């Protein structure tokens, strides 16, 4: 196995774990039920598809142009790693303690969402799927590709696969909720929160190491 392929597999694995715990497809199911549970099934399917596509477009833009944006603003990647790590850690705390995720969506935004006719862009695509933590992770992972087309393609393809899981979770939200119940959702969310907390600490450590080396 060539070094490039091995690096691509390593980055792909890290991308899958990171995006899985940040997007939390299983955790999206009960939220979607709360927002759109009373709508016809055809409308729920359309909302699921549109939300996934919009979130995918946003993540693609951040993956391709995020590094250039940081350079334009004069922000170093190490600074972004630390900021992203802190933000992800706050999200992880919400997940572990089963608190309302204020880092994704405020109470005012949640109340507004219930009264909006189209919830696919807000709050589903933003901030529930492509939230601040997801965007930060996308920019960091894309930067870890170091300009390699193979590595960047691995990040984008794996992120797309997690987005597909999010779409399926939205489509099958009713079945998922009935299958594992509210307790099951909380258990899965807490486990993913612990993993996300560990990833957040690693991001901060990498950023601090970068500051020290440079």
C-alpha cells in the first residue's frame, strides 16, 4: 500500500469518526420528529432531502475555501484548531449531560423554527447538521489534506457518507424513535458526546503544540 493511500485511509477514518459524533445522525431523529412530526410523510421526505443537500453544499464550500478564508482574515490554522476544539468541547458537554444544545440553536431560534413553513434550511441544515462545530471540523480536516487532491477527496467523500446517514436518520426518524426509544437516543448521544470531547481536547492540544513549535 502506497504512503498516499495509507494517509488517505487514516484521514478518512478520522473524518468519519469526527463527522459522525459532531453531526450525530441518531440525535437528529427526535429533533426532527419534534419539528415536523405532524406533517405529511411526503413533506417530511422533501424536508429531509433539502436539508441534507443544503448542509452538504455548505460543508463543501467550507472544505474547499475555508483555508483561503482563514488566510484572508489573518487567522492561523493553529488558532482555528484551538477555537474549534473549545467549541466542540462545549457541544460535547451538552451531549453528555443531555442538555438542550444551545451551542447549536438558541431557545428563540427553536421557537421560531416550529412556526416556520419550511424548516429544511433553518434549523435543520443550519445549525443542526452544518453547525459551528461541524464547520470547524470540516475546515480543520480539509486543512489536514495539505493540498493533496487524494486526501481532500477522502475527506469530502467520507463527509458525504455521514450526510447520507443524516438524511436516512431524518427519513426514518419515526422508526428510529420507536425502535430505540428516548432512553436509547440519550445513551447513543452520551457515548458520542464522550468521543467528541476527546476529539475536542486533541484539537486544542494540536493547536497549542503548533503555537509552541512556531
